[in-house]
């Protein structure tokens, strides 16, 4: 037998090719699985001829895997291109936002729960400054009316309802008010309302436990469900859940409160994976802020030591991030958890 290329290796390759050709002829054409593995096009070259000319099964395993991965990547890119093309044809998923529209919420509608004080009040004002029309709610009718009067004097487009988000019937009534006010479309949902009790876990009563679960966890889940058709109707909605640093790090005497906040994250992750509906979701972990109930000298001194930036945050520093996440400029931020804590969550002095 004439040697190919001379030497022992030439003889080896010739014999290997002969064996492969004989096996291929016996087995006939390859199965679809073999064709995918060897990247063979049966319409152009018979399988046994292709295999006899290019015995890729003799390649090392990592080379064969590389070929298979290249094939998978090519198929994946084709599928991804088709999906993106379909989304663009439906008018969704486009990143082509004009520069003058990226930093404006003109024409947007928003629901902010618990918007009459603290972080919620700051969020309402921040969104209103960017041009959004807002509906908010509060358990306290007097506080709500006072805030609405204040916003009216500033020419903000804000309406409101009396609602206890811990009550299922109140949540359903709230969403009916939002639907009526905004014509069945909602651009932004901010789940901000929350409550907590500062006491050891063993001292928490059943009523306190149920109230915290209903207000902090159940309300966010239920409002997300109720708002979903309104958000989809807007074409590109945003959901922001205002959580707490207590949901990711242990903080003394607020164990149950921390649990209600921590359980919001699986809903964020799973919800985004199960519902490719062009709605963007984000969750904020904020540190205790400089508010009247927290502006105690001892507390502030203790917190300042734990925060790398050396100060306690302000409500406006949270509302600014919420507004950014709702802007078209942040249209590619989705399914993220953001800490607004001055670096406390990465500091060792917790």
C-alpha cells in the first residue's frame, strides 16, 4: 500500500480513512444527530464521502466540542435575530429613543403607594418633576388631602385615593381608580408602602406578623398582578419595588420586617424569567434615612460609623434612583437589585 505523506503517520491516516469509509458504507447515511455533530449538509455531500475525507471523529474531544458549540452559537444567533426582528416589528424592544425623550416622563402615568410621607413623598415629587402624571394612596385621608393640596400648588399632576394596602379589597379598589384615572394604561408602578416594628422576634405578636406580611409582601405581589394588564397596555411599563437593606443583611430587632423584604427578590427574578412581556422590573435596597423618626443622635452616630460615605442618606437620594429606573434612558436595565446605602452593604462594620 502506497503511503500518504510518507512515514508511519501517513500510513496511519490512510488506514484510518479506509476503516472509516468501510464503516460509513455499512451503516449508510448518518443520523441527524451525527450530521449536527459533524456539521454535514446531506444535500451537498454524501455522509460517507464527507466522513472519509474529513474524519473529525479522530479529533481530540475538546476540538469536537468546539465544533459543536460553534454550530449551536450559529443556530442561537439566527433564532435571536428572528425574535428581535419580531419585537421590532411589533413596536417593542426598540432602543432607538430620541435624545430629547431619554430624560423625560412626559405622557407617562405612575402609581406610587404610600406617597404622602418619607421616601414615597419624595418619589412622587421626583416623578412629577420629570413630567409624569401620578396617582398615590395613603391610609390617612387627612395626610393625603394635605399632600394633594401641596402638589397642586406646585402644578404637579397628582391624584390620590384612601387605601390600606394591607387590605385586599382596598388594593382592588385602588387599581380600579388608577384604571379609570389613566384610561386603562399605566406606565410605572412603584411599590413603596411598608411598615415594621422594632422589637425582638420572640416579642412579635401574631397580629403584628400578619400586618407586616400583608403590607410589605402580599401587597406588592397582589398589586403587581392587578397592574399587569395596565402596564402591558402602555407598551413598555416599569415596576420598582422599594425594599430595605434589612432584606439582605441581619439587623437587630427587625427580623420579621427583614423577612418580608427578602422574600420580594425571588418574585422579581422568577417574574422576569417567566414573563417576557416587555415590562422592566427592579428592586431597591435602601438604608435607614434621615427622617423625623430616625433623626436620633445616638442612632445617627451609630449608622454613620457603619457607612463608608460617613453620613446617613436622604429620601431624595432614593427617589432620584427610582426616577432614573423609570426613564427611557434606563430602558435596558431589567431584573436588577440596587443598594442605595452609601456602601454599608459591602462594609465590614455591620
